[in-house]
C-alpha cells in the first residue's frame, strides 16, 4: 500500500550556505507539507561574549564571505552608539566617515546583486527549470550569452574593487571603526573608478546595469504568466526609508505595509524588540520573526529588494527612479507580492547602487581627513542596515570594562524565513500536486523560487531559547544505528 512519499532536496544549490527542502506527499500525490530546513549551526551571538566592543565590526562579519560588509557596517553602527555616536543626536559621524561607509555599502549591494542574479539565478531564466543540469552555472551562461557573462563578471569585479578601496580588503575588511572610519579614498583611488583605464568606469557600470535590467524585462515580456504567478505569496513587507519616504539602504526608519500596500506602521529601529517577536521551531536552526501587532500567525513579513520597492515612495537617483515608476505602475501602485519579481526589484537596485556610487565618487568629502567622532559612552548600541538580502539588525550591550555581554542578531534571511517556507510550499504545490512521478526538473523548480529570495543560510542560523539538535550515528557500512534529538 502506498503511504505517501517524502521528497528531499539536499543540498539546496546555488545559494550561500547549507540547507535542505523536504516535501511530503500523501498516498494520492497531494502536497501535505513543504519546509526549508537550515541544517548548519553558527554561534556568533555567543562567540562575541566577553570580547571588547571595538572588535565587533571585524569579528561579526566573519558570519559570511558573501555579505561581510553588511555585518561590518551594522556592527559598526551599533558600536558607534556605544561610544556615543548616533544619527540625529548631538554627536554624529563626520561627513567623510558616513560617505565612505555609504560608498562601501553600495559597492557591496552592487556586487552582491550582480553575483546573485547573473551567476546563480540567470541560468533559471536562460535554460528553464528543466534545462540541462550541466548548464546551470556561470559557465553555461557564458557559453549561451558570452557578452552578458563577461559584463556580469566585470560588474562584480567593479563592486569588489569599491569594497577593497573603502574597506581595505575585498572580503572581511577593517575600515569601519567605533565612531567612524580609518581611511579616506585617495584621489588616485577615485580616478581608478572614473577614468576606465584599468577597469570599466562607473558610467559604463550604469549602462551595463540598465542592460541587465532590460534582459530581465525582455524575459518577463515573453514569460509573463509564469513569472507573475509562480509561487506568488501575499504578505506584509518591511524596509528602510528616509524621513521623506525615499529608499535608503544605510540609515532610516523601518516601514511596514500590508499585502495591498496599505501602511501598517513606521518605527525607529531602536524599538525593534517592541515591534518584532521571534519564535523557534524544532525542525530548523533559523528563527521565525513576526510583527507583534499582528501576532505569530499573521505577523510574518518579507524583506529585501521586492519589499523595499513596495515600502518606499521614491528612489533618489534618476535612472532607477524611472524604472521604479514602471515597476510600481505594473501593479497599479499596489504592493507587488510576486516572488519571482524579486529579480526585477534587485536589478533596479543595481542601477540605483551604481548611480549612488557615481555621485559619491564625485564628492570631495571622501578626500578629507576628519575620520573619527566621539561622544558620551553608553552601555548599549543597535545598528541596522539594509543588506542586499534585506533588513539586518545588530544589537549589543557591554559591561563596565567594555566587554560584550549581550548580542542579538536578526539577519535578512531570518526575516524572510516564513515567507521562504510559504513560497517553497506554493512552488511544490504548483509542480508536484497530483503528479505520480516527481522529476529532477520539479525539484529544481522548487529551488528556483527559493533562489529568488537570495537566501544567505550561513548568516541566518541563530536561535533563541534551546537550540533544536539532532545527532545521527552511522556505522562504517553507512547504516543508521542511533538517533538522538533535543
């Protein structure tokens, strides 16, 4: 008698970190349940205990090799407050320090978005979910679209070079320090990005960013029904905005809208503990955040490029603003809940990041030498930035000796946890419901929608309360002998 089937996708491919998807089918081939499991454990919320606060910006970025700048800056913003520096207060970063950090941050967003879309996700669009397995990579993209791949590689290099020039290293930089930054951008470094002699210039990056966006829009025109309907999940959306409602990836208030785009709330990120709750489940190492005002059942939300364009009023750069207007017009001004449209929003942000980088490179403040500010020391600091994948929270407390005695991190992928699980379930239902035989293409199709969220699973493995733990003991022949579960 057929008692159902368990489909396991392990590991999930073309994402950062290690994860597994399970789909449970009943005896009639109906999807009963689908889940995303995070199966690696990272203990940074405990590792930092006892460390001096000034180590935080360089220590916590070791969470990830893909988005270290995001952790570097969120940690730095939190530590700024511990030394008495806070936006909107009597003691703020110097203009040079803030602009250097912003340049670093937008360079990170630029390179990360390019890496994710062109290297990891474009094969899903170029070859389809049933394309040859061997082609689902940047080499396959280069064979099919050599100019597209070449430009993508050089675009990512440009972003990495921005990070190197501002952070000191391409990966795990050292530039953000308590109260500021430790280096400026020299005139020679600035000209390196402007003159196009050694690498394509920033103006070329903007042109190529627009071409990449046109690539997606062309694909959308030809595949509108699939991109619009596939695993679309109505949800609330959260992102950071300036006081005037503009998108700001470095600093602002947090704004939340519902699935229609109606404002739910706007709050200072320092109040996040009052506004957001977190719960754990036995089958994942990742927390499940929710809006306290809506409760655990209905309070889940999404973050990242798609929600950011759903919550902001405008983009403060002209070319991206024009694209943003077309993006919002597509849904008649309502919130966009189409999971695959994360790619559309992500590529608009690539254009925006390139424009911001161009403007910052032209700013003479980056060659000035007023780098560090100081205020009145405090025992606690909270830093929030919009990482490429969404809203990132860092929260620290210190003792009288300046040692960390409390750390709480809510990373972008954690904020998207419930949404990703809902999208995975929706994709499984779209592809596997009532189908007698599940194919490799179907399992890849479930991964496709997860990749749209650009999950960073290494960053996301944190928990509150008692961590779930499963230990499996196998003998030399590979036979499972014992299982212990906490």
